[in-house]
């Protein structure tokens, strides 16, 4: 975990400087914790949920502190995943009953002295962002299927986003749906026991996306974390 995080931070700074990035948007798309959803995942975890919350929150604080000292402005978006629900069955809990909602609360207190950092928490599993003229919707992906979210989310939000960025399925994916492009991020963990039982394969990776004032999205780097 630490090796992959360090590589991700190093690559983020490298690509950021290479592309002369001034404002860095960091999106946590969920599943930072292995909570109560799958017994096999919970058994495989080396730490209980409380230990995971404190460890992940402090790691994120260090990451954001480093990035904030490198870039002029940093905005962190927190999206909760399905693995961190307080109960396994999503029908038994509300959207806000999620352990990952503790993370931005911790970060606000831990990083209150960092003046060029803004922390944005999701609303009902959705965060909205605007980069130049591009409108982005950030979701985890458990409530928003990549094959139909481009049609359903505009009905909910009242506008057509340029990009819907999600995670959840643990593999790299990009596809255009008319005016909206779906971008699916990879997973830091890659394959766990649950994925192996279902014979799902995924290489650990994350994405660094560059936007330009004139053309919008100009390139996507896939940062491989093997």
C-alpha cells in the first residue's frame, strides 16, 4: 500500500509539473475502506474498520499536505464507496450511513492550517466539479451504472455533464455517450479475494487527467501501480 501510494504521489507531481498544472483536483472515488460488505474482504484485511479509518485518513492527510506544498491550489473531493457501508445490505442503510464520511471530517481538522486546500464532501453519492468549461460528475459507481448513468444523471441534476468519473468496477474504462464521456478509474488494490472468487482481473492503477483552457480534456495518463 505504502509503495503504491508513494509511486502515485511521485507520478502525480511529475505529470503535474510536466503539464504546468496550477490547480490540482483530487478525487477519492470511494472504497478506501474494506468494511462490512464482503466477509472474504473483511477476513483478508489486516486491520479492523476503525484502524483502517485512522490509517487511511492520516495517509490522505500526508498526501494532501505534500500536494498542497507543490501546487498553487488543491481541491479534494470525497466520494463514499459501497465497501464502507455500515451494513452489508445497501437496502438496510441510508446513503449517508457510511464510514468514509468520517474521512473529510478528520481532514478538515488535520489540515485546517493549509490555506490553499479545499475539501468537498459528496451529497447523496454525487460531487459536482467544473474545470474550465467542462462539467464533471464524480460518483463511486454502485448507484450509477456506467452504461446508463449518462442518461439518468442529467434527469436528476438538470444538465448534461461533459464527463462522469467513477470507480467501483476496479478497472480502466473510457467511452463516449453522445455529449458525455464516461471515465472509469482503476483501483489501487487491484485484485482481492472477492475478485478472485468471481474471476475478475484488474491491474492496480490510477488516472491523472489534464484539462486545457481551450480544448478541455487533452490527455489521460494511466498510472500503473504494479
